[in-house]
């Protein structure tokens, strides 16, 4: 107040106490908040620089969730590939089992061979039509020679009596009509099946004199193979994470985009692949061999089984290539994930260095200011003693 006159010493001590109180307030605020720069007023440069660092750290932290989801999506695809390869191996085992299953047709005619009348015998060797012409009064040896020549293999012979025909074939042998069976002395079948091996290629049911082995076993293995192909497709379609499936189809739209920075100027696109049975070019085993209706499917032909095994080997190569590609991408994503975590730590530490208070220093400052304040009060008291002495004189 202008009406009060203070000595120079008193005023100096008051100013010192006011400075001490201001410093004490600042120190206590730093101790309470842990910050030496809590607003732009404290240090504009430090405040806004730290804010920029913190904002980028926050942006990268938000991207870490996306990167983590990307890692899981790729790992789901890799797990799917591993499981599909196991199914491929099972399919190979099934096909090899079918190939090792020997087809045989064996038996001895129940009636002696009689070639009094000429005949044309039509038979099927693994579904392929063969025709043998037997002239009237041909001997059994001549007839057997004609049959073997037509069949393309030595499968017909005669029994020890020399009168009956013996069939011992390493293949599935069927006859077109009952007359073809009886012409060779075999008991006639009872039922005709139309178009068994194509249009007009009918078959008669098996003769009671003959035993066929391996055909049914191969057919069941073909069904088992087809079931495995279905499982491959289902497994590929189930290998998804958070709605992302990288092995269900190879469409251009099936792509995983992972951003590595806040501006998306650094990123990775992982293209999906079709690893279903169709995508691996694995064909189901049908009743026919090829597109033509010939009834030679169901693993009846060794050549078809070998072709299937080749396609399975090619499918394994495709899986290995896909696994390598996804593995490389996964390595990149995981590396960037680690880098982002470390960079966030650097940014947070940098922002902290600009704004965080050293609590040890501030605590020491608080003690020093407390002592300074006590000394200031004592000094003010001493400065007032001169005036108190004048007051004593007036008394």
C-alpha cells in the first residue's frame, strides 16, 4: 500500500520471500504431476515437440493391433497349409494302396471247350473292349491263342485235362453276353448291365466259375480319396482369422493389407492363394476315366492312379511354395511389429525427456526452498528490529 513505508532491507527480504514462494509452488507442482513442462507456458518448444512425439507414438500404438491381427492371419494360413499337407499325405497313401491292390480274375470253365460252331467272343479287360474270333472246329489251343492275342496278354490257358479253359488274369475281365461266357465253357451270368463301359458296351454279370478280386477294394479307396479332397477344401475355407482367409481363394480382392506407419506410406500386401482341392488341381475320382463315359474310373486303371499321384506331388510342391511365401511375409510383419514396439518406446522416452521432471532434483529443491524460506523469514525479522528499536525510544 502506498501509505505504508518499508525500509529497503525489508522490501528486499519481502521480494526474496516472494521469489522463494513462487519457486516452492513450481517445485510442488512438479512433484505432484511429475512434469517439468505441463503446458505451453512452461516451455513452448519442449511442450509441442513432446506432444508431436506422443501423438506419433499413439498412432503407431493403434497400428500395432492391426499388425498383430496380420501376424495371426498369416499364422492361421500357415497352420492351414500344414494340416492340408497332412491330408495330401493321406491321399497319397490311399492312392498308393489302390495301386498296390492287385486286380485278378481267375477260374476254370465248368464245361469242356466245344468249337463245333464258329463264335466271336467279346470281353473287356479293365473296361477295354476286346474281340476274339474262334472258327468252327478250332482246337482249344488255337482258341486260347486267339483269346490271348486279342486280350494283349497271356491270361487264357487249359487245365490239366486239356479240355477246359482256365482264366488267370492280372486284371478285371468281364464278358459282354452270356453267349460269350458259354462259348468258352464258363457258366453263364444272369444279369445284363447296359452301357457299362460306354454306349453299347453292355456287360453280363460275373460267371459263377470266375472270381474277381481288387475291383471293389479300389472303388472303396477311390471313395476314401474323394472324401479326403472334400476335407482339404473344408480345411482351407476354415483357416481364417478375424474374417481374413489367405488360402480359401486366389482372387485379387482376397488380399491382406498391413500398414506399418501412420501415413500408410510403408505397408505390405499379402495376396491370398487358392489352396482348396480345386485350387491345387486335385480331381475327384469319378466313375469314368476322363471326360468320356467309359466306366473305367474308380481307380480301375493303374495309369489313372499314377496320374493322381503325380497331381498330389504337384499339390505338395504348391503347398511348399505357398508356405515359403507366407513364412517370408510373416517374418517381415513380425520384424516390423518388433520395430514399431521399440520405436514407440523411443518416442515415449523422448517425449518424457522433454517434459518429465527429475523427482530427485525437485525433492532436493523443495528442501532447499524450505530452508531458504525459513532464512528469509529470519532475515525479515532482523530487518524490522531497527524500527522496533525506535519504537522503544518513543516509549
